[in-house]
């Protein structure tokens, strides 16, 4: 039964949230503007703005917020709260500690900078070899069939 629950949770959680973050993740401090406004820019490896880049902001307990960068790679997200947030774009992501207006330390930046390498990698299950989730799913199916087909009310064949 626990295997089935584990498989269901694994299938329902977004892959980005399941992926283990590297131990050396640098958390950047960013001051939010009035109304919880996060300003930022998506740039390529050469430092040029990425026009039309999709940007997603994830904060624990909040719905993901999506926006699109303008022709210079600049983006704006309104209505965020202070706390940690993962900000991601195609081929890049950063973790930020967002500070409510007028509460940020002096070292906090006034905008987020995201580096996009432009490559899209889907469904690679890094670090798991791509075998763990299918194996758990198969195990859950087998366990479910075994439980459903077992008949515990019959008398055992041997005493």
C-alpha cells in the first residue's frame, strides 16, 4: 500500500520540485518593490537579453506565477511575498530570498538576473538514471493487482 502511495505522489509532483538541488546553491537577496514586485532580466551566456523568455516563479505554498520577458529580456512579477523563491527560465534557474519593500539588507539587489543557456532538457530524471520512477510504477501496479486478486477468506492449502 505504501508503494502505491509513493508512486501516486511521484506521478503528481512536478519534476522540478522532485529534483534534488545541489548542496552549493547560492541564494541571492533581492528587494521587492511596492506591491511585491519582482523585477528581473533573462540573459544568454553572452549577456544579451533573451526576448520572449518564459519565466516561472515558485514560492512554497503559493501558486506558480508565469510571465514573459520583453524584447530586452526584462520581466516583472507582481504580488509576491517575502521569502525564498525559485525563479526559472529555459535552461536556467536561481534561488532568491525575496525581501518585502523597505526590509531588505543593504547588500540586496534591486532585480533578479537569470542566465539562460537556451537548451531545453525534458524528462531526463538526472541522478536517477531514468529507471526509478518506472520501476516504482511497475511495482505499484504489481502490488495493486496482487492485493486485488488475493482472496483472504479461503482456507489455506496446508495447515
